């Protein structure tokens, strides 16, 4: 009787655990690269008004102010110069960059 209970417990455990299917390393690497690939940063010095308006919190007025305030040596100049408010900057700071003009 005890052997039957052990068999029943083992069978229940075996049926309740999911089977691991083999996955190629190429599929795993591709999925990891796709999931973690960051979006390219938008350059404040070269972006078009349409590209700027695609950023969260940036509309026509802020896009025009950003374009008129160029060039920027640092993205923090958006708030330092009063181009956009801090709350809007906080929404876009991880999405933009101010590349230096090569001389």
C-alpha cells in the first residue's frame, strides 16, 4: 500500500511539472537582444520639429523653442535656459542627447 502511495505521488508530481523544451541559443540570444535594445537617443541639435513633437510632453510650442534655442552643449540646458519646465524635462531626459558639433 505504501509503495502505491509513493507511486501515485511521483506520478502526480511528474504530470504537474511543465516539460522543458529545448531552445536554441540563437533564439535565446535574439530574444534577449530584441528585448533589451535601447531606442536611439534623439539629438536636440539636429532633430526636426516633428521628431521633437513625438517626445512625451513636447508640442508645437516647445518644439519651436527647442529649435530656436540651438545649439546645446548639454541637454540640461533645456531647463537652465527656460526652454521647457523641469517636469517636461524629466519625461524626456532619458530619450534625448545634445551631441557636440564637430569642428
